[in-house]
C-alpha cells in the first residue's frame, strides 16, 4: 500500500458501526429495550427486532420497511 492509498480514519466509520451494532444486538438478546431517536421521531425495539440492524463499511443501518436507514448520528439508548 502506498502513501496515497493511506487515508486517515479509513475504516473508522466501519469500526464504529460494528461496535455499536455489537452493543445493540447484545442488549436485544439479553432482553433489554433499545430506543433509537432522532430530533423528530423515536423507535423502540425489543428482542424480536434483532435482525433490524446491520453494520456495513458505510455505517450503522436500521431497517424501515423494505429500506435501510443510516442511524450513525441518531441517539441510541439501552434500557433494562
């Protein structure tokens, strides 16, 4: 790999998404409630919704119908 191919924080978004995905899935599998919220809307998830999330190189995504919404900058709260 040459210096021109080395981009600062090249896989940072993917690493952050994988870390958040692991926390969300672990909380859901443990029976906790996860709330994803933006400025205008909030979604509440429980253990039935484990497959509603995925982490890709582009970020953390949540399924909404047949579409996938990026939730990188949304608030994620975990309740017991």
